C-alpha cells in the first residue's frame, strides 16, 4: 500500500495544492468589497485620463487642419504666381511678333 505512495511526486503535488489554495484565496480577495472599490476608482481614473487625452487629440487635430489649409493656400498662391510669370514670359516672347503682324496689317 505504501509502494504506490512512493510513486507520487510530492513536490508537484504540493505545488498543485498550494496553487489551489492561493487561487481560492485570491478569488475571495479579488471579489471583496474593498477590491471592488479599488477597481471602481481605477476605472474612474482611466475615464478621466481618457477625457484629457481626447481634449488634447481634438486640439491637435484642429491645429493640423489649420496647418493643412494654410499650406494648401500657400501652394495655390505659388502656383498662381508661377502661372502668371509663365504667361508674362510667353506674352513677351510672342508679343513682338503679334505687334509686328498688327503693324503689317495696318500698313497694307
């Protein structure tokens, strides 16, 4: 009868029994009223933190939209200036020929 007890690994059995005992005690501790108060306070703190983060995110997002709009306006103005400069260059190059044609038509 004692031979079957020799086959048991008492170290593993002891660890298992301790785990069951701590698990049972842990569940009771985690389900206690004091623990629930801690969970509630932690959850409230997380919600307050979330509100703060969301305010910051909204501010950054609004600033990013303003920056984007300003950058787009700058690029549009720059393109308009480049187009105007290109038209002036083209009209100067073509303007002499155009005036010569007008002058020739008038003198004929």
